[in-house]
C-alpha cells in the first residue's frame, strides 16, 4: 500500500505571535462587514468538532440589535484524546485574545470570557498575565473591551455551549433547549459568540494573511488546516497541524506503528475506523465528497492489534455514563443500558442478538437526546460494535 | 394581534399563533402528543423526550414541548420513527424505575404507568437498573415520603419548588447515572428548608413523592368502639373532592362529602369553616388591637403589617426565611388547630365526653397540615389537638375503599355543634379569602356598616394574580374606634411562595407599608393545595375558585360575626376574642429555623 501523497504539515497556529498588536490595530481599522466577509470567504468552520461556519456565526451575532453581547472562548477542552487547546493557550495566547477582541469589535461586544477547563488551573497565572498585557493595549488603542477568565469545575458536559452558559450563570451545567441559539440568546440571555480556542486562533491567521491563504489549504467543504492531537499506539504522539482532507490511510502511514488496527477519529464521541476503511475515509467536514468524511475536534487515537475493542468501548461508555448531565432520558438511561448491556453480553447473561437491540437504542439516542453528548454516543458504539462484533461477544 | 403561521401536523394544515409550541399546536389539530416532564404550571424542561416528533427535513426528532412552530413546518407525530423512539424511551424510563406498580401508592394515578399501558410495553428487555442501586426511602417527614427508586428525573418537583415556591428544597444533584433529586446534603425532608406544602407531590408524575398517608390509622380508630371519632373538613376540600370521584373540576360536593363521611363511620362530621369564622373573630380583633397599639400608643414592640397564620407551609417558610419577622405573624392558630383544641375541650365538655377517647381527624387540601398537627406546641387541650390529618386524596381513597357510590349520595348537613359556618369561612379556601372575610367583619365592627362593596364581594382581593393590593378608607367609625378616622387600611394578598418572597422583600426593604397581609403558600390558596386531587393546573384552580365563591354566594350568612355558633361559643366558653381562654387554646408561638 503506497500512500497517495505525503501529509502536508502546516505551520500557522504556532507561528510567532509578536505581531499581535499590529494585527489588532489593523483589524480595528477595517469595517466590520469587511472582516465578516473575509471570514466567510475563508470558509473556516468551527474547530471544536461541530463545524459551524465561523463567519456566519459572527454575522448572526452582529445582526442582533441587543446592546449587550458577549464573546466566549470555549477552552473547556474535555474530549478524551484532545489536548491542543492547552498548547495554544500556552504558546500563543495573544493570538486568541486578539481574535476575541476582533470578534468583539465585529459583533459589537465589550465583554468577553475564557471558559477554562477546571483541570487547566495551572494555566491561570500565565493567562491572567497575558490578559493584563492585552487589556493595557486595548486601553492604549481606546478600545473598550474586557476579557475575563472563568474557571470550569471539571464537568465534560460544560463544553457543550449552552451547558457552559448555565455553568457560568452559577447554575447546574445542563444543556438548554435549542432554539434559541447562542447568537440570539446565550450567556445571561444575551447574544453570544462562542468559539473554540483553535477556531479563534485560525481567525488570527485569516486576518493576518487574508482569507485566500487559508482557503487554499484543504479540500472542498473542509478548508484550511487543523491541529490534531495524536495519541495511542504511535511512535510519535503529539500535536500536529495538518491540512484538512487527508486520507486516513496517509495519516496512518505517517503516524501508525505498522500494526494499526483501528483509529478513533474525534475522541470518545467520534467514530472508530477499522483498517479496511482507512483508504476510503478522509478527515474533514461532511460534504458531498465520495467516501466517508469524518469531522473531528482533533483527537486521533491509534489502536494496534494488541488492543481489545471491547475494553476500548467499555472505557468510553463508562466515561459517558458518568459525564452525561443526567437530564434527558435517552442519554442518562441509555448510557447505563449500553454499558451494562455489553457487559452482560460479554458475560453471556444476554445473547449476542442483544447487541442489535443496543444498536437500535443508540439510534434512538442519536435522534432524541437533548444535546450533542447523548446524540454522539451512537458514533463510537455503533462503529465499534458493527466492526468488531466478535470482540464484543467472545 | 399575534401573527398566525401555517403548519402541517400529520398532513393536516392548521394555523397557529407564531411561537406556540408543537404540543400546543397539536391540540388545535386534534392530536394529543404524550408528555411527561411537561406541566402547565411549570417552565418547559424538555428532558424526558417522550414527546418527540418528526419534522420534515430534519434527521433528528424534536421535543414537541420545547420546539416552537415555524412557518411551513411539516410535523409527524405518529410516524414509525417516532413511535419506535418513543416506545424505547418509555422502556428506558421503566428500566430505571422501580416498577412494582401493585405495591405503589400511586398505582392507578401514575403518568408513567399510563404511558406504559398506552404503548403496551409488554417486555422487559433492558436491564433493570433500580435493583442495582441502594435506594433509601425518606420517610422521616410527617407530611411526605420520598422514594428515589420511583423517580424518573423529570425534575417537575425541582421546577415546582423553585418556580412556584421559590424554596428549592429539592434540586438535581450529581450527574450521569448518579443524577438524582436531592435535598441539601441529602438530609431527610424534615431536616431541610422544605415547607411541607406538597406542591412537589401534586406535580410528581409517579410515586416518587407522595403524602404520608394515615388511612389505616383512621380506619383503626373508626373500628374502635371505645373511640369517638370526630372529623373536620376544610373549605377547599368540598370543591376538589368531586374530581377524584367522577365529577368535573369545579363541582361543589359539600353535602355528598358530609354524607360519605357519615357512611364511613365518623361519629361527628363538622366543619373547619366554623373555626375559620372563629379565626376571623380572633385575628380581626388582633388586627384592631395592633392598629391601636401602633397608632395610638406608639408601642415599638407591636409590629405591622399583621400577617395571617392559616397556612402552615407559610409559617414554616417564614420561620426559615424571615426568622426576624415572626413578630409580624398573627398569634392565631390555623383554623385546623383552633378546631382541634376546641374539640377536646369545649366540644367534649358540651357532650360530656372524655377527651381521652376522642380521636380528632381533619380532612385538608394540604400536606403541611400533617406537619402542623405534629408540632410540639399543638397540645393545648392537654392532648394532641389533631390526631390525624388526611388530604383530599386520602379521603377519596377511603370513600372508594368503603364502596360508596359517591355520585348517588344524598346531601347531608354538618353536625352541631361546631358545624355551622358562614360564607366568610368558606372563602378561606381561595387566595384573598381570609382577607375578604376579615375585612367584612373588621370594617363592620369599626364603623357599624357593611363593607362598601356590592354584595359584600371585595373584588380587588380576588383573582389569581400573584400579589394583589387593596385599601379601604375608614370614615365615621364608631366612638370606640375614633382613632381610625380617615385611616386608609392598606392590605396585600400573596399566594405561591415565590410571590410571597417578593411581597416580603418589599416589606423588609421598607418599600411597602401595609397594615394587613394575607399569605397562602400554595398557588390559588388552599384550593390549589398540595393535598388536592392530581392533576391541579391553572384551569382547574380557576374552576375550583369559582365554586368556592359560588358556595359563599349561596350561604344565608356571609359574615363571620353572624355565625350563631360563634356567638354561642363566646358566650358559653371563650367569653371574648383575645380573652384568657382564647389565649390559651387558640393562640400560639413560632420558632426560628435554619435556612437550608
């Protein structure tokens, strides 16, 4: 098997950030409609995993008439196997702060928050220092914009945007009903732009170099580059910025240990791709391309033949059973049934056909759960059970 | 004018107001979408997912309660996809639920049981989760029992306690599989800020929250030949009981209720309305006394506004939340407890009964009354003043157990003594009723004239608005009350503790200056009490209120001080309002409590 081409490594995100004042000043001098158009034409999509077009999100918030609006940087990086946002906030925090300020300028907001994952408490001092320096510059530029740091408390669900708002408002971190969407009714009921750390960092690149440099990377529907958190059975775990649209086969050729059995794309809430499907799978947002295209928040976990897929799934389900907020039936009870169910099949207390009942359950969860958490449990469950059924039973 | 939009439900095109939910819109199309976490009294949660429907063009299903209609929406409520999903969700709920239905107090009146029956869930494929947990039943409260094994986490109780009562004694705790509805630090219900109002019970779709019932205890007493069992019935019971026994909401069943109680074997059937009239005499006098002490004597130790003390959940609420304001409470016991104290003294003496052999039972629309009867200070007769408190629902259960065909009963009237009442006593059952009854009497006492409202109906204090205000100008009072000349008596009425909080806060801040406030813990007053038939919702409360006022209108006497038995008890036993006997038997004191 010869890979199609070498993976194209990109170096935008961690590029030197010392020009941030210049970028900020330059952007604040441009009409906000022009900035939005720049973003829209870059076709940047949210890098948290859901892939909503960023420019469009900013435009929706900009069009809201409410005089009070909020910008929130979602740094509640909780997806198992994802560790890129931590690196961004450590190495190039000024890019993120600058992007937040530009977003504030574009949509007409003066107040912003970074919602930082509870486990990242050690980033606090450095971030506070960066914020202080940044605020001073805003003052110099006569730009009324405040950035605050808000610490999460360790719940996975609080990375879901509306649960995150609830958490910030001092309530229990439970997702809200949608609609209304954050751009019209977000934090404290005000129009809110909430972007992932990496998304904001990409907007910095776009405002610095223009939309074209970004757009020229990647493939149709999946433009630009993306950070990948590579872990598992690989000789070179770490964070890599790669062009979107690569084939999984190429990826495994580059990062695998020669014995890769499957790759989990997108963390516990993503899909498991078995070896036989590496060639037909590309990494990017879903579109009208041929083959399977898998979106990801950047987590790539490689498993070699020494791994039991039953144990992998058991591990994911235990995670979901605990991290479900417990609010809606399909997710709260569904996760428990899936976990208890595969255990019962493994122990022989339920026969193998019970797996089909569980597969139908994941379908119900996908259709009816209130938020992305419950809806996406089906992804890993069905892709693992369908591809490694025998490992579930024996 | 609201804008109308066109939508299609199950291929039928209808016009609905913009912004209405799919659940509401479906009703217009003649379609009923099953719900569980949804309740007309509460905000939309959208967490049970039983109401999911299919919207054309969308892969996922949507919760009909939480999704607003949009122009051109094509909705399917009964597609294969919907039915499969809905059935599986019900199966999931059942797998988490202790489904020993035959052993459950709510057997026959459980929304989950009904769904299981409607969708014919005949198999138990999923693993039963309830037995895997070590659930402990909280039975420490004299008012209620909380059984988490039957909880389906719909959070109706949580929303009720927060939105209607502003107490939040119950909240969601933990996450994932451990998520549960809990009190502060999972203390028992009787150790926390819970007011025992029972609204959570009234809103619980399953048997997770139920009243602590005393049905067997009362049957035992009735069967005991040595005991003389007396029952009193609260005003709101007669407009609710019918709902449990085949009548439409808002039907008055006073005579049938009395007949049924006699058939059950109670030795005397009496009326709490009597002691409601008595409350007016005592509390009205207390109000006038306080006005004199404040306005004439400038006594700094006497507090205004005077607050009513009929609602035991309100009493517990103020003890927890505003312990510095207990001096504002009327020292009058509630009508139930006045009645109880008199049964084992005045009544016993009158009929020459040994109070030791009297069992005093009360039928209340309320679960907090169970707690109230259990308070240590409620032993002024020398015995426990009220032995057993049954809710409207428990009485209905007893009537059904006794095989009484309630629909066919002939009307009977209350026994004497302590059975006569006036319209003023009846309206205690509705929010604003105590205020109205007190004004009818106090105004006449002071001026010698009837209150200046048509037909004695003091409309400004009636209605369902959370807080209502009224004022009466006092002109040409009788000589004894000349200090009230030109005084505008300012009153306020609040019901539902969340509204009470806003009224109390305005009093605490000094923003509002009232002389007299009436507080009822439950929405709509006692007619919407936690012990009333399930379901209770805004529509049903309105109907019960109409029935209460119709009952008042139909009474020959409508002012408490006209009640002949009230005149009799003062001449024979109590001598005068606020007198020594009254002080001993009819008045009480309060206890500051912690705020958790």
